[in-house]
């Protein structure tokens, strides 16, 4: 991989993370520790970069996908366990 491709991908990711109010160092730390949100977000960013999506379009797609993922209780990122019925 040449350095211009690396810088371009790095800039792509950096611009998206700034828009999402995330810092690169904390994001990378959480990614290295397999935090679910960062793993999903990295996968999305990488996929959009490989497709050649513009930063503006990528941000809009990530906003939409993130809202679906985080606001959908059945398929959400952090599923809560079913409540246990109290004994009668």
C-alpha cells in the first residue's frame, strides 16, 4: 500500500470520527479492546472507504445506520436481557 492511500484512508476515518465527536486515540483504544460500537463503526468506515464513498455521504450513511442499530431494541448493539418474572 502506498503512503498516499494510507494518508487518504486515515484522513477519511479522522474526518468521520470528528463529525461523530470521537477522538482517534480513544476510538483506537476501544477498537483494540474489541468494544462492540467501535468494531461496528470501524467496519462501516472501512467498507465505505473501499467503495470510494465521499466523506459527506459516508457520514450520512453512518448516521442512518447508527440510529437504526442503536434505536432498535431487538437488533441493537447492546441487547438487554429479558426480564425475569418474579415468583408469584
